[in-house]
């Protein structure tokens, strides 16, 4: 399959794929998105630190954690992970993006333990009233947007930072552009020559590949209102807790079916869909995959230990 | 090996054997003590619910949880276990014995989740100022006693309830004791015959086997002050985080060496010692076992998935 945006390595590691109750083989939600050398942990169910160890994913350059909501299967592993990081000597600050009460929950457990972490926690609170950029680094930006679940819950759109435009070498030579001006031109500026002539940027460069983006939507009822927030994302992870056979449960508990997830992928015109957050009632996952594939392609199952290339 | 007290089945299942940081093969502290049909969970590190599943230990009749202290490796799995029990339909009350702040930590996480448990939590707070019975059922009693660690921390002595005395059938026949009086006599009462004669209980019965007891001491610095609290226990579980090579660390962090654990076992005259709570630095545990065995025998390693018979 040929994807439209081809750039630096973006990889997604699935650490947990179950919904509220784990099974013998499936763990609660946790994923690591690796953009270049930076790692972002998305949700952190119980046992995440063990899953990181099991799959050999180092904690180096893991400086950002996104927590969608405060149902336990999405964050009960966070305090243990932070504690272990501290015991192993981490000193670099950690940015945690999540619901307002998360800080209080971490704080009370640290207070009870009589121990402070060896590193700073930078808390960024998500809000349910808007879709906005909550965090930005040189390598990526993170937007959060409201999901319709039973409590405060947000999805995340993680986008690599825009790439520099490509220099048109023929035009650069023709207009005798000095090397010192390349950086500004690649950033999109026109060139003003010493004799007062302006060469438009569009003449000197060609567009860079589109930045790749990854959308994470768990947990949510089927909700077309999120489509504008994730439109055109390269890869969409969307929860698919149930098959249509249990659509009544999906509606009751504000979850999605595999068909619902695929419908959102179709409406958002993403390049690929990953489904996960499977109910423990499904020993085999073929039914979920088949149901989604009938609506949207390509779609794959989130399988713990597997790595997915994005872009 | 023949133990002195032989009674109903008491079994200990080890679910976690590591200290603060888990390893690929070892999980944080958690044990299940089974007395007859009742199960008591002692400490509940992260991943305990998965370990219960892995080792096929059913949650039925698990109605009591003891938490020694609020370092994460001893309780971070509790909220997840309680949540899963609720999701699976538990309605029976759960008694939780632990430090004062434990209730607040559970409460804030339940509040954040927007969900109440389907069953009642009965909280019993441990205290650091005395050794006393904190809980009693028909089948067992639980005493807590202070341990010297860095924060509020208690050990537990769990004892099966005293057995009924054995009827001396020859004496029963000789004195023509009616069946209706057996229960009171087995409970230790003398018999008063209709003609005003008193038959002493010691004539009518022989002593029952001594109740078996299990002492749990984790985490603690080497501390002979605990010996009176655990004296004569059948089995002692004592933390042995380090070998003597790291005795300075044991002292610094208020932990014990294997030699220290064995010395406590010797002083308390227990029948057997189980050591655990191993530092992640030890890939192999032979050194810890050898060090303890030089002081006290029999001693065994706490190995996850193994069952130990007590009494």
C-alpha cells in the first residue's frame, strides 16, 4: 500500500487492547507513538510498565503522556510507571495531558507514599468545551477534542511538525540565491534580492510532504461530530468495543461497534484504521475485523506487541 | 517434614515476589491465603488481578484484603481489582484492612471514574501504636502490628479460629453424656449432670490441635521488636530484599537482608520461613536462599505461581 505522506519514521506500538476488564491475553489500553526519537504514551492502563518491559520499549525519550479519561482501564498504570521511572533515576520533566482530576489522584498517592518523584510533572488539563492544540514541541503537536463518553473524555490528534519546503535547485541557481537565505526560503518566505527584486517562494520551492497525523479516539459512542477534528488524519485508532450484535450495549455504555468505527474512518477519509478496546467477551477478534472491513479498508486489529507504521 | 499443627487446609499462593520495581518475571507484592474456603488477599501490587487470572485463583470467597502500607508496589493493583470485581457483578461486601489514607485514595479514583462499586467496602484502619486484633470471622482472626519502615506500615498475623476440643469417647460413654451436651463440652465447658454432679471438661475431652497462624512481615528493617507479635507462628513470610552484600542499602531504605529475615524466624521459633520481596538486581535468587538457610531451616523462596501448605 502506498501512503501519500512519506517522511520520518512514525511508529505505533500497541501495549494494551482490551476494554474495561482484561483477559488472560489482553491488557487495558496503552499505546506508544514514536515520532523520530520522541515517544508519546497514549493512555496507561494497569500493567503498562510491564508491557513496555515485555516488548522491549525503552523509556528513554518518553517525555509526554496523554490520558483520555479517568476510567481505570485507561490510567491505573500511570502512578506505577511514574514511580518506577523515578526509582530508576529519571530526572527529566514529564508532560502529562489529561482530565483535571488526574493531578489530584497522582498527588494523593505520592503524598501517601512519603516519596516525591525525582522529576517534575507538567500537567496540562484537557477541556470538554473545545478542540484545540494542547501541546507543541519541535517534533510534534497534540490537539485534544471532546469525545462523547460517560465522563470527561477527549481524543487526541498527534501531528508531526510541518516539514520544510523543498528548494527548486534550478530556480535557486537561476536567481543566484545565496546559501544564507535558504533557511528562510525553506520556511516559506519570498526572497528579496539586493537590487530590490522579490522572487516569490512558490518559484523557489516545491511543497513538502504533508505532515502525518495520528488520531486516537477511545472511548466514545459513535459520534460523527468528531469527524472535522480528525479529517484527513493518516491513521485513525478508533475503539470498537463491540460487534453490531451488541449494539445495544455499545449505546448503553457510550462505546462503539466495529461498524461504527469504520464509518467514522470513512467519513474522516483517513488512510488507515486501527480498531481496538475489545470487550473481554470476544475470544476471537475476526468478527470485529470483518464487520469493520465491510465498511472501510484498510483496517487492522490492534494486537499487543505489534508495531504499526504510520506514514 | 512433620508440622505440629495439622488441621483444615491452609494454603498460601504467591502472586508477586518483587520489591519496588518489577522485573520481566517478577511482579510486586501480592499473596492469597486460603483458610478452608475463605481467601484473604495480602497486599495487592500492580497486576494482581492479572496474576489471579494467570494462576487460576477464583475471586469467590475473597472477602478480605490486607494492605501493609502505601508504597505502590503493595497496593497499586487494588483499585483495578475492585473495579473488575464490580464489573463482573460482585455484590458481597469487601473488608479492607490498611493504612488510614487508603480509603481516600480509593474514593478519589471512584469519584473520578463517575462509577460506584456494586458492593460495599468496609474499611478497617491499621494503627502504628499497638499490636491488636483488627478483624475476626468464624474462620480466622487477623492481628496487625507495627513494622519499622519509612512510612506507616504494619505486619499481619492471621490465625485460624481455635478448633473444638476432641471428645474422649470412653469418658463420654462412662458418664452417659447426652448428645445434646456435646457442643458445649467440645467448646470447653464442664458437664453438669441432672443429679447435680459436675464432670470436669478435662475428663471428657482432649485438647484440639493448636490453631495454625501465618505471619506476614513486609516491608521492614531488621527489627527484633516484632518477635513477640509473631512468636510461634507456623509460617513466617519475611521480606528479604537484599543479601548481606547490600546490607547498607537495606538499612538505608528500611528493608531486610535474607540473613536478617532468617534471624527473625529463628528468634520467633516459627516452623518455616518464606522469603520474598526481592530486589530487581538479583536475577538468580540462590544467593538469598543460601544466606537465609545458613541461619534458619526450613526456609523457601517465594516463587510466583507456587502454592505453600501451612500446617
